[in-house]
């Protein structure tokens, strides 16, 4: 395993997960804002490590494997914490859809890769837009804004992210449908 800057950033994001949980649950006045800030930092390092891997020509099999795993772990962790804290059917439904979609698409990508057709389910603009809406919504909910309008905006963005999650999942499945339903 070669430790380069992109891989170090990915590993740093992995270490951030228990720190995020700790910050979220400590009974300090500023803990939610610190947890939200750490979530933003993790989101930014996710974008940065991919950019640096391409820019510095430092892509590795280890990084290609670990980066999406850590990204999904961080998002799933944040969603689970929010479900437990908010006790909201809407947040629970959004979390189930988002985590479920990641499981479905990961399995689909693995299966398509075995068939030599991984490119059919490559990340699309829709997936990137979904991720952006998801990160902003989750950050807002983590922060526990005292102003109800900001919470409403975060909930609205979570709804948008959930819709985009479903749309992108069906887009990926539709792209692979011919191979999925092929008799052989």
C-alpha cells in the first residue's frame, strides 16, 4: 500500500468518523456546530483527495477501493445519528432510501464489473448533484440551527436529495437493465 496525499486524506476521513460521533454527542453548547464543521471538512477532503489523485497522478487500487467506502461510512454514520436524534419519520425514510441506494448501487457496480461493464454504472452528473444536496442537507441538520427557517431549508434539501437518490438509482438500474435481464 502506497501512502500518498490522497490516501492519507481518505484515511484521515476514516478517523474523523468516531470524532464526529463524539462531537455530536458531547453535551457542550457548540458540539453540533463542531460536528457539522467536521462533516463539512470530511466532505471537502472527499472532493480534494479525488482531485489530487487525478492531478498528481497518484491514483492507487487501495485509494480507489477505500475512498468510496469511507465516503459511504461517513454519510451513513451521519444519517444514523440524525435518525436517532430527530426521531422523525421523514429523516428515517430519507436515511433508509439513501443507505439502501448505496447498497443497491454498490452491488450493481460489483456485478457489472464482473461482467466487464462497470462503465455502464459509472458516477454521473446526477449522482454528483445528489451528493451535493445530500451533504448540504445533512450538514444543516447536524448543526441544529436555532432558526426554524434554516432547519426547514435543510429538511427541504433532504427531500430533494432523497428524490435525486431515487432518480439516480433508477437511472443506474435502467442503464444496466439489459444486462440484468439477459437470459444466458
